[in-house]
C-alpha cells in the first residue's frame, strides 16, 4: 500500500497500474495537505516530487527522484523508472 501526501506544496501526479502502459488510476493535482492511497505495483510520473512524502506499508520512504520523473513502486520499495 502506497500513500502520497503533498506536504511542501502542490504536485501533479499520474499513477498507472504496473507500468507506463498500465491502466490509469489517477491523474491530477495532489494539493498541499491532500493525500492519496494506492494498492499494488505502480508506475508514477510526478511533476514536483520535492513536495511529496511517501509511505509504503505505513513506513516513510524517500522518493528516488529530485526532479520531474517516474518511479516504480513494488513491495521491495520505490525506484526510478524509465
């Protein structure tokens, strides 16, 4: 289970199931103070990752990108994705 929280400001995000070609689960602005929860293997494009905190299975995890980019979320953690 992944939870994203916009803490520093707004961030545009696109969340897909499994891969870049996966079904779209969410696309939009995560406004400061908002949170979203997702389940399963995820591919995420983030517009302002510096504004977002992530928790994986309830534990804080650092986002491996500092600029606009993509991440892959699995049970093993969060890593950069193409």
